[in-house]
């Protein structure tokens, strides 16, 4: 357990930040699953409609530091390539 006042505050901050970060990560994960599901079903149009939402979520997460910019770019590139390949 933390002893100093600053260590106690750091724990409170970590809990808050973790909750906020998990919201971003969950949103990204859910959208990716949805796109992959539509691609597996052969519904490219629906997958392409979700793509802007996924891009926005990835860019926002990278902007606030939940994931790195290159990670966001890599995920966008791979999902776009997957959609284009199936067309």
C-alpha cells in the first residue's frame, strides 16, 4: 500500500486514467470486430461504412496517447487492405 501522500494520489490518477484508456481501447476493438465480421459475411459496403468511425477512434486514441501514432496507422492500413482485398 502507498504510504506517502503523493503515492496515494498517483494510485488515484492511475485508476482514473486506466478507466478512460479502456474506453478508447474497447471502442477500437469493437469496431474492428464489426468490420471483420462484415468482411467475413461478404458485406463490403457495410464494412466501408464503419471505416470512418474506426479511423476516428484510432486517431483519437493516438492523439490522447492511449496508442502510438504508428500503431494507429498500422491498424488503419491493415483493415483497409483487408477490405480492398475482399472486393
